[in-house]
C-alpha cells in the first residue's frame, strides 16, 4: 500500500517534469519572436502562421492521440513521445527559413506532443482517486511553471550564447534525457504500466463527449481559455518589448513570469480548496470557474491599454491568478460527468476544437499588429478579454441547466 502511494506521486513528479519541458519547448517561440524574425526576415503575419500552425497540427492529430491513449500503454506512449518531440525541438535550432522552421516547430514537434496531454491526464486520474483534483492541479502547475521560466531561461541563454538557436539545442537535449528516464521508471515499476482494461469503440467515445451537454459547455469555456492563452503567449513578449522599449529577454521574462508565477500559485491553492469544498457542494467547480472568468476579462483590457509597466505586470499577474484557479478545475469538471473509459478520447476531441479556434488568435493579432502597429496589438489583446463573455455564458448554462442531470446519467451508466 505504501509503495503504491509512493509510486503514484513519483509518477506525478515525472509527468510534471515532462510537462514543464513540453511547455518550455512550446513557449520559447513567442519569447524569441524578435531575434527569429530579424535573422530569418519573417513578417508578423508569417510569425503568426508559425504559432497558428502549431494549433492546426494539434487539432488534426489530437483526436487520434486521445483514442490511442485509451487503448495502449500510457506510460510508454508518453515516454517515447517526449523523446521524439525533444529530438525535433533540438533540430529546430538548425532551421534556416520559414519553411523549415514551420515544419519543425509547427508540425514535427507538435505531432508527438499531441499524445501527451490527454494521455497524461487520463493516467493521473487513473492513479489518483481521492487526490485527483490536487494531482491534476500539480500537473497543470508544471505547465504554468514552464511558461514563466521560459522567459528567464531564454534571457539566460541569449546572455551566454550568441544565437537564439542554442535555446532549442539545450531544451531539446534536456527533454531527450528526461524521456529516457521516464521510460526506465515505467519499466521498473509495473504498477504504472496500465492500459485501459476496456478498449471502447470510437463510437462510444464520441457519444460520451458529444451527448453530454455539460462536457460540451465546459469544453467551450476551455476553448476560450486556450484561445486567449495562445494569443497572450504568442505576442505578449513582442508587444511589451515594442511598447516599453525593452529587450526581448526582459519583456519575455516579465510577460511570462508575472502571469505564470501567479497562475502556478493559484492552481495549487485552488486544487487544495476544491478537493475540500466539492464534497459539500457538487457544483463548486463550476461556481469557482465562473468567478475566474469574471476576473480575467477586465485584466486583458488593462494589459492592452495599461500606461505603465507596473499596470501591465499587475494585469498579467491578476490574469494569471484567475487562469490558475480556472485551470485547477477545467479537466476535473469534465471528468465529473464523463466515464473514466472515455476521458483520454474526450480530451482529444476537446483539443481539436481548441486547436482550430485557438489558432485564430495569433494570426488575428499578427494581422492587426502588421496593419496598425502597437495600436493593433492593443486592440487584439482587448478583444481577448471580451471573448471571455462566451465562456461565462457556457458555464452559467452548465451550472443551472445541465450539470445535475449529466451527473445522474453517469451514475446510472456505471451502476
């Protein structure tokens, strides 16, 4: 029993490390926007296409990744996926133009990464029962950690090396080592080599998601969160660097650190809080998530039009707090109403929609900035804040109309 408890937390620690590397590999593109554009002669629209291409690839591949995660050994899938995406990250340091950078960063790195999130979250949920929200919160905290350390990491690499390319070389190498370490752990610990006992047909996975109104409504709210997050991370560093005349390293450090450090703290506190209140009030997750959206919306507007660095960093931090509090429950709320056999597949379907819609944010803001300069950036970030109205409406419907009914339907199906 003691070994089982140790193993599930060791598993979580490994997955947090992999998710951190995954996130840094994704985040450094936005932080390196200025040096990459200057060296490779890329326009803002071209650079926006690099970010959007990530989401297009993700949207195309992730439904298959989710279904694979419900059918094969999850630990081995995660380990080999980490090794492959890290090799591609390292290769991105050799890119010599838009085409090669697009293929490596927006396609080759992303395809194996699609296996990670739905599979890892399903694996965590499988091993953490009473501590599920806390475990998922810790895992999501690793995601936020990757974003807020990425700015400082890039600034350090740029100060020590003469090229942005070393950032890809270094983090690609770290990911390869960690991926092999995780495979060794999975091989030595048979309790983690779990595959789904029941391999549900694809039609059942589709029905579990698309016939569950609460899952669909929570998915819409999550898609807005992804849309806003992609726009913020893709263009935030360059916007602040240009507006306040900062270096790419300083702007990237500020934009990533204040936002994601706050999100990190919030997600851990929220996971602990939710695990206690959810037993008293089943819809606590939805109420909590609603509150975060009301806070987030005006913070994006302040980030866009804040007249001083202090106001911008404050907006970034408060937005981070709301985002972290939301992230503690975003998957757990869906898992409340979806049977465990279909969870990886469900997250796969959700990420298809998130990828397709989220991809519009970098392109849209890139077009506005190329057309209107910094004023276009301001309009773009303000519009991200306004988009939270859709998330608020979806969560209100879930709370007052669908949640209780879907919870009963799940209980009957499992009886």
